[in-house]
C-alpha cells in the first residue's frame, strides 16, 4: 500500500527521503493489521505512533525552516496543515489503544494514506519548483 514511486517526488531530495520514512511507518502499521487479530500489538502501535510523531515534527520543522528561509508564499497554510496532522496523531495517542488496537491502526492507516494523497503528492509537490528556483534540489 505504501510504495514510493518516483512520480511522488517533490524534487527536493532531502524531503523526498523524509517522505519515504513516512511510507515506511505506514508499512509497519500494515504489518500489524496483517498479523493475527488475536495478538497483542499495543507496543507496536505505540512505537509507530511515537516514532510518527517525532519524525513528523522533525520533518515539518525542516520543511518550515526552508519555507521561512525563502519566504515561501504558501507557508502559513502549509504550517496549518502540519499542525492538523500533529493534532490527529495526538488524538490517536489519547485513545484507548489497548482495547481498540485494530480500529485505531486502521484509522491511522486511512489517515496516513489520505495525508500521502492530499498533502505529500499535492501540497508538498507545489513547493518543489519554488525551492528548485532558489537552488534547492
């Protein structure tokens, strides 16, 4: 489900590598869903959610720093989307994950797939040309 393709590139290599990490986290969640539903996956889910939160903070800070450096015209709306993403991760972390492991994992997978489709492949791809014009590849 989470397979990187060259057509997903934002044309900013550092951000493409960071996006690939998000794909990897999505695949780890898929592994949880594909293993026994009777097994306890709490630790795996928490580990991925914590890593997702930490990594997206790192990634969002990197994107936003470059946006600020070059005064990216869509910076404020981009930052708002980042805040919404982190709020969703916090919301998921606040749920009773132990009791609802599969439901929360599926909710997170759906959320990540939507984020990839609507943010990475659309919104992030919009900054590629802008940053390339600034000499960032």
